[in-house]
C-alpha cells in the first residue's frame, strides 16, 4: 500500500497543474520503479483517455493507485 500512496501523492501534485494530462501522469508513473507494468496493462485493458481521463496503476506490492475521475485525483487502494 505504501507504493500506491507514494505514487498517488506524486500524481495528485501533478493534477493541480493546469497543463496536467494523461500523458504526464503516465510519464511520472514510468519514473516510479514500483509500478507493475504488465498488471497495469491488464488493469486498463479497456482504457479510453477520452472517457476515463487517466489510467490507474498496479503496484508491485499488490496495491493500486486508482484514478477517481469524478474527484479528479488519485487514491491508493
């Protein structure tokens, strides 16, 4: 859970930027060595940036950094 909390904190800081985008969130997550990319790909199999806004990220410790589109923020789960 610590990995997801750390990434959620970093991504939520980016969300406040008026230039924030899905691409910037993904780039920031790529810099985090705790993201489980195969599991993230499976988690976001039906991801559509136009509908979903941003994708969620699966972490190596089994937790998830989840995008809450209605609240426009990330949450560790």
